[in-house]
C-alpha cells in the first residue's frame, strides 16, 4: 500500500491523502449519526444547525447565523471529500494543475450542496412523520384505563393515527368512563393530554 502511495506524483499524493482521510472521517461521522452519538456536537456537528441555515438567513441575515452554520465541521469534511475524490478522478484527464484544482474545489462545493439537501429532505420526512396530539381531534378511541369523572383524575386511551396506535392520558368532564368504552377526542390539554367524551 505504501509502495503504491510513494510511487504517485506529488500532486496526486495530496489528492489521494485528502480523499482517504476525508472518507475515513466521513464514515466515522455517518456511523455515529446512525447510532445517535453526540461526540461531535460541540464542534457544530449538529445536522439541525446545518439545515436551519436558510431559516437563520431569512430571519436576520445581518447576524450572519446562516453563514456560521454553513461553515461547520461536517460541511468541511464534505468539501474535502469532494476536493480529494474530484482531484483523484480528474487528475489524468486535466493536465493543467490550476484548472484541476479549480475543478476539485467545484466538486467540493457540489458535495456540500448534495449532502445539505439530502439531510434537509431526510429531516423534513422525519418531521412529517412525527405524531402530533392535534391529529387526534374528533377521532374515536378505546379507553385503556378508566377515566375518573369531572376531570378529577386521568385515565388512558388507545387511539390509532395514521396506522399507529398511541396511548394517551385522558380526562373527561362528564361521568366516569369505564375501561373498554368508546370515546371521542374533543380537546387537547396543554399538548400533553386529551379531553374526551363517551360515545
């Protein structure tokens, strides 16, 4: 491996070095992200900070929040990944070193944009799939644990939303509702529980 690397031209060595190091760091980042690790959080590795770039710029571009989010460690690695592999791929196709460097930098910028939009789409899909209590309004549910009368205590209901069953705390203004009864959600309470009435 080292013999192969030492046999390369100096400029090609640089591009290969950048590509290999950036690829290793990128792989580590990806693994940590998949298992929910937070090792790089203090280094502005938070994906949410990256994908909120446009929101920050829209809210107050004079503070430069969007720019600071753009120049994160994650995006630096994405940029180096593009530069390294761009340089390796186009090294023999482009003889002019200055032009090759320009193409490699463009590849780095393209890598940033690609990963930026991929993560933004994934987070949007994740957000869209997040359960909201407001989705339970006017839906029917089954009482799981009896609900005390006149909001004197809470019971529990099981309700199906978009194919998933959720267990929620529930109150009622009327008389006690026994386990197994059918109820309808009529109000959300502090985004933590629901108010129901017996059907």
